[in-house]
C-alpha cells in the first residue's frame, strides 16, 4: 500500500454520513449563495478565535488579497514577509500592487526572523505579514511591539496554523486581521477551495464584505470600490461548520503522530521539528531536514512511500517573480532550507501501522544514502 504525505479517504469514510448530510441540507435549503451556512460558519469561526467578525471567501489566496485591500495596502506600499512560504503569500502582495520585502527565517523553527524586521522597515512600509508556517506561530510579541512603534498593520497568514497558540493566544488574534485557507490538506480543510478572514475591527469587516461581493453592499447593486467575486459557497461552509466542531480532535491526533515520529526517529541524523518555547504546534506538516534530502526521497519510493517538499524553491527565486527586486538583503537560511527540508506523512487518520512503516523505512534508507 502506498503511503503519501496526505490522504483524506480514511477520514472521509469515518465522517461520510455527516459530510453528506451537510451537502443534502444545503441542497434542500433553497439558498446556495451567502445563506445561513456561510453566516453560521463565519460566526462560529470568529467565536472560536474570540473575535467579533469572520468573512468567508472562496480560497486562502483571496483571503490574503482582500485582507490587504481592506487594510488599505496597495501601490507604493511595502509589505515585510518571508520567502520560505507558499507562493500565494507573495502573489497576494503583488496582486494589490504592493512590494514584498523579504527577511530571512530562523534556523531553529524556519519562521520569520523578527530580529531582521526592524532593519527592513522604510517610510514605505505599511504592513507586516508573518507566516505561521507548518503549524506554529512566528514571534508575534516582537512584531506587535515593532508595529506599534512604526504605525504598521499586521496581517497574519494562518493558512497552516488553525488552532495553533502562542503563550495561550490563538494564531490569528494578534494582527488587525488574519487570513485562513481551508484547502483540503489544511488542519481544518474543506472538500475543495475555501478561505476566510477574521478580525475584531468593524471597518475591516465591512470592507471585506464589500470586496468579496464585487465592491457592493450585498443588498444594493451599487459598486463603491471595484471588488472581487470571492464568496465562500454554502456547501463548503456547512461542511466546515461540521468539521470545526472536530478541529481540536484533529489537532490532538496530529500531535500524537508528531510525538511518535519524535520518538521513533530520535536516534537518526534527521533534524526533526523544534517547537519554539511558548508555542503550541498543530503540525500541519511534519517537516524534517537532511543534507541528502533528495536521495532519501528517491530511496523511499520503492518502499511505497512518497514524500513531498515544502518548499523546493523560495519565492524570491521563482521566474514568475523576476519583476520584483528582492529587498531586505540575502536570505541564506531560506535558501539552505530549500535544499534540505521535506515533509513526512501527517494527517489525523494516518494509522500507527502506516507511520511505523515510514519510520522503519527511514531507518533503513538513512543507513545507505
């Protein structure tokens, strides 16, 4: 049997009755767009975070785009972020006409090196966009202090950190707004594309609701500011409502799997994930590091184990961003990680038998590569 980094089929079998009931409920409701399931999920997802507002959108990329626009970020502005991230983080900055300014990440946890942020601030800097990568939070207290001193807004990229905490505080509750993806692989995943933005700011909420609906007030067909067609649909919203009730259980399962990896691979020369003090990791991905990464991945394939790399190319090195002048200085840690990191299978329904197979195969492969 093939073991992959992510597989939803076992989870679907366990939850199939509830998922199909959610779909049937929506189809029988007579309202397929911006109905009670969307509003219900928005309220419940915001409440999970202790915030006043949640706005459902069609995907995580547009969650970032609309959040940036709602925060007033646009042409002429600079946004400080990282290059060790999924490309949509930077695509969103580019799409609103702003300029990404990259700082490096830390060797210890692969997250934004906040010690470098101050030097990257210029008179054009408008926004700090930390990425809570792989399931744990960047150093938010440092960013919050810096943002206050320089009159900047913080937009948290929480696509990989549903339910993560730092010093007891949930990811997504420090900045002016936070963007989430519910792509199927996520800690809280839909059965297709979906996203949301949460905020405690009423003005940001109102702007987001207009922007996702062409720039109109929903009940008035008058465009105030040209927007997008970026609505979360009722089916995904109702599925997400059901799955939100199970989110903490998904996180517990991911932590159990991570603990078994840590124990089973402790005697290897793999660099395993480190949890930064104060962080509660949710292990969206279980990212290991080894200088012979590609040889390990290739050697595991005959064992029926297919692994992935997140991310093989830092964003600033991609051809599609050649028009951007990389600002913020060299990124040696980011570039070194791109050659060495890889992800082990991680999802709540991964069985102990499947995980033991991965651990045993890694022990065997590491003796020979």
